């Protein structure tokens, strides 16, 4: 009799556990579906690609250089033959880059001013793009949080940029930043006085998923957006 009750108890426990697991899976699937419904779609039929981005990411014009306290995405598409901008965004470099990427190679290493460890080749359908992260340009006071993807289609160069919420990232991880009263007045900048490799260390923290939500959300959202790109 004791064995019968024991077997019955185990059976009931197994049945309940199965129901709980099934409910959890259904809940996760429902959440995933709801999240995908909240994503916005950007389409460029002339260049030939589409991408999706979360509802909490604001689509901005590429010429809006002000980094605010929201996640923002910019999409720039330019004819290769018309490219004539600094930092490697010119026709000659683009042609070499396109050729390298067609072979799955990164190409010219210093398009823009990327963190070296962040430079990678990304598969997009049957094509390749180059991905990198920028934490600042030109002068000591500049702090930016940008993840960028460059790829080519139909003789166009496409640049996708996801900017992080600057103030939120800095305030959540202040150990990487400091004031530089001599050069930057009352704004916080990268703490190079303590560590020349501070930007590289910050990037590795993000890469290892060890940063706080304000920074990690920006970093991870970029990867999720890139997965949605379709080229035609």
C-alpha cells in the first residue's frame, strides 16, 4: 500500500511539473511573439534591404549628431561612386571594402575610429558586412556609444548605427569615467588618467555580458537588429 501511494505521489508530481513547464514555454513563446509585434520595420526598396528595430529605439536622421538619452538608430545609404567623406567613407575605400567583404574579409581596418577588438565580419544573408564599436572621435572630451554595421548592396554603401543612451550609461558605470576640468569643464569623459586602455576594458565588459542594463541593452540590441536584416 505504501508503495502504491508513493508511486501515485510521484506520478502526480511529474504531471504537475509537466504542466508548469508547458505553461512556462507557452508564456515565453507568447512574450516572444508580443515583443516581435512591437518591433518597427525600416525598408529601402531602392537599395534593396529591410530591417527591424524595437519600439523603444528611436529612428533618427543620420545628420542628427546629438546623442540624447534614448536608444537611437540611424540608417544611411549612399551610392558608392558619390562617397566623399572622411574617416574612410570615400569611393576608393568603399570599393576595396566591398571586394574584401565579398570574400568574407574585413577589409580596410580604419573606417571610422573603432575599438580594435570590436572589428568583426558579420554574415547577412548571402553577403557579409563589417561591424565595429566607436567610443569617441578626435578629441579627449568626446564620449560616444555607437555600434555600426557597414555593408554593400546594389552599388550602395549602407551604414547602420545604434547609439546608446549616453547619460544613462555613464551614470550607471561611473568607474570608467572622470571629470577633466582643464579640457572638458563639467562633463564626464573616459578616465584615461587612471588607465589608457579604459575603452578596451569597457568593451570587454560589454562583450562578456558583465555591464549594467543601460549599457548592455544598447550593446545587445544592436546584435538583435542585425539578425533581422534581409537583403534583396
